[in-house]
């Protein structure tokens, strides 16, 4: 098995274990069945024949495991935990100011704020785009390392959801500054988070963890792209917090988780 496939397998087994020990909730049985099926699915690619087509499929299958892992994590949400929400909001005020960064959103040119919103929605393209960059530049052999880091960061973030359950700050706060700006892409992002997300906050932030994992993994093999990759990852991080999609601690934890995974991978 590839290392990235092991990461997916361990994550799905972890979700199965959590579903087995946590107090009953409406989706417990479904979560156990889905996690069991997903863990088996993560083992299947290792049985593929060693052909060019099979290698191509295995290079991209982790994107499917990532998507499944994200949606499965949402099944473990039971109810908001006000204690964590209050704590996270307090950190936002401490780091970003009493208005949680509203002063910056209101002072930036509209074009700059639109770029931030574009960066946030662009995360859905940025991660698989990083894999595509490896293919285009002739570094398909780095696919396993790429997905190992991405899955470690993103699935590692989702793994906390059964234990830390919070709502996004945009749901809790009223009259947030970015909603008062006439932004086209804000409407796009509202549609996306409503229809393509689980609707709950993830601590650490999967967006930040995945974007920095992508930047690091691509930069290792294509150093010339490093400034662009990290600039995009930084923009996604800023957008996640200033757009109130995530708390500051979510973003910080997401970046720290990816850096920790990268450090382990570099030593191993």
C-alpha cells in the first residue's frame, strides 16, 4: 500500500472506532457502516495490477478519499459546544482586535476583498490543481508524497470534529463587516458553503491545512513555483479568517498540523 492509502485507511478506522464508543446519536449506525466501507475501499487500490492505467487511478484516488472523509466527519456533529465557540471568539478579538478584523475588511479596496473571496473558493481547485501541476511538470512519481501530506493535514483536521463541535463565526456573528461590502464572490461563496459543505466548523481548518500541504508538496519538487504556491495558501488562510468562515485558532492550528506532518515525513 502507498503511504497516502494507509493515511486514509487509518482515518476511516478511527472514525469507525469513534462511532463505536461515543454515546448514541441519530447517525451512529450509518456512520459505522460508512466508515467500515470506506476503510475497505482504502485497501482496494493496493490490489490493482501494476499498469500505467492503475498507477494513474491510484494517483488520483486520494482525492476521492479526501472528499468521503470530509463528508463522513459531518455525520459526527451532534450539537454546538458554546464553551469552545466563546473561547475561539475571544482569541479572534485578542489577535484581530475587538471587531475581529472588521476594520481591515472595511479599509481594503473592494478588489482586494474580492481576491480574498476568490482565494477561499479557489481552495477547492487549488488542492487537486497541485496534483495536476506535478503531472504537467513531469513529477507524477511524487503523487504519493503529495497526497500523504494533504491527507494528513486535511483528514487530521476533520478527525477533531467528533470532539470539538462549533459553528462558523459567520453564523454566530451579526452584521459582520464583509457582508456589508457589495461583493460578487461573497454570493458565490455563500452558495458554495451552503450546498457543498457540511455546514459546521472544523478545528483545525481543513482549508488552511490542505492549502499549505499543497504548497509545501509542490514546492518540494518544483521550487520555482514556491512563491506562488505559498502566496495562494496565505491568501486562502487570510480569507478563511477575515471572511469569518473560520476562527483564527482554526487557521493557526491547520497550518501547525500540516507543518507537524511535514516534519514527521521529512524525518521518516
